[in-house]
């Protein structure tokens, strides 16, 4: 399943529009860089942390063991529904 997300690479403050594909072991994040090249990042589920979000209808997750973290945010209702009903919650 593909869901719409905003991706932050942990290196800049730039918002990258992209998608996340989820399965029980990893999340694959794809987005276009500033040169219109497709970049794919893989997150191991065991290292994903849910972040507090104070905007209704949004979820956020960080990835990494040390600062600065990579981060995704999403208001995609299908993604939020999936997260709320999945079996592999962190």
C-alpha cells in the first residue's frame, strides 16, 4: 500500500512530498529530490518511533538512533486508518 507523506531527511529543513509503502518489516519512502531524481529510503520497523502531533488528522514518525532524525508526517486518512489498525504498532 502506498500512502502520501511529507518526508524530512534530517539534513535540511526542506519538505519532500512523497509516498511510503509499508509492510511488517520495513517502510519504503520515495520522493523526488531537487534534481527530480527518485530517492528511496528504507526504515526498519523496529527503529520507527511515533511522534506527538498536535494537529488533528495528522500522524508523524521519526527514524534513527541519533539526532538529527529523519521524519515523516501525513494527513492521509488511509495511512492514519492503517496505522490505527495495524498489528505491528511501535
